[in-house]
C-alpha cells in the first residue's frame, strides 16, 4: 500500500483514481452545514419502492449490492430537486474496519461508521442505467448515514444473507425487500451535483444526502466486515474501508431542504 490516509491503506481500486483528471464535481465531499444554502423551492422527496422488484444480492468485489428490476417505473423516486422520476437500480453500502470511520460523505467533518447508497437512473433521458452513467444528471444517489445504536430489524434480513455472498462474484437470490425501511423518517436532506465514488467516477450524479442517520447495532456492522474483497480460493482480504477519500468542493454550493 502506497497511499495512507486515516491510518490505513487505500484499496487499490481508489489508489489510482484519487482524483479524476480535470474533475470539477467529484464525490464524496464534506458537507459544511453553515455553508449550505436553504432552498425553499426544494420539494419533499417522494419515494415509491415496489418490494417485488428486488432481485438478488451479490458481492462485486468492493461492496455487497442489492439489484432491482428496473425494466419499468415500479420503484421510483421523484420530487426533491428532481425534474422527473428516477428508477431504482441497486443499493449498496460503504463502511470502515472500525466504528470511527466508514462513511464517504461527512457532515462538518463528522464521519459515520457506514453509508448506504440507493442508486437511481433517469429513464426520460436515458434508455438504460449504463447509458445514464455517462449523462449529466443521469443518476440520483440517495445517501443515508448509518450510526451505531439500536438493532435495525429491516436491515437484519439483508445481514442474514451476507454469509452467502462472502466472496467476490458470489450471488444469492433475495426477493421481496422494501428499501424504504432503510430510510430515516426525517424528511430533511442536502443536495449537490457530484460524481460516482467508484469507477467510472463519472460526474453524472445528483446527490441527495439525508440529514438524519439510521441506527444499526454492533453485530450488524461486524457482519458487513466479515465480507471479503477476494474470490474463493484467493488469500482472504476483509471487505472494509471501501470508501473513497474526500474530494474538493470546488465551485459548488450544497443546498438544504430545511432551515
Ligand atoms: N458509490 S456510488 O453510489 O457513487 C456508485 N458508484 C458506481 C455505481 S453507483
Ligand atoms: Zn456508493
């Protein structure tokens, strides 16, 4: 490991990708509450997820990901800063080796042990997720912070499936799950224009970061940390610290939906 930040080695995936050359709207960022601007025109976010669109969970070598059937407008979000509806494609998490770090975004330099990303694409301007990745504002990712606290019953169904996807490129069927159960009840969010935080790091994301974290317990976080970056038969490398370092805000303003 050649790059040390926060006292640990960066996963090779990000070592070479620390900053996309010429990037002006990279993610994640540190959200400075006092610099965010309340925008009264921001609407409440509307979320309608159909639990039967859930397909499977798989380990893609840097997180575990739950994939959805996005062939129709069944699991969609709209409102908020959005001009039209967006379809849910997948959700995944980023987390640390210990509870002291793990999230990608920060709030006033406060870091959380983990962060959930719900990834959506714009079916009005693109014909597929893969195409939307390359479109300006082709994607919307909702970020939800996880903090150490009470057991999260909704998350536990997901956690119970993780041993089946311990190794990279393993997959397990996972049907009927409603990710709305992972949303905090507080409607408040920040929003800003950014990028994917894993390759291809394209600057196509409208980020919506929920202000209030959800609570998960120690055992649930430790189950995340039992996953592996490595495939079966390879020398085991625990899947931890799979987050990208902070990127410069540059010429961007973070808007808030709340005063
Ligand atoms: N971590 S992220 O949600 O920005 C993402 N990267 C690639 C596909 S979705
Ligand atoms: Zn992510």
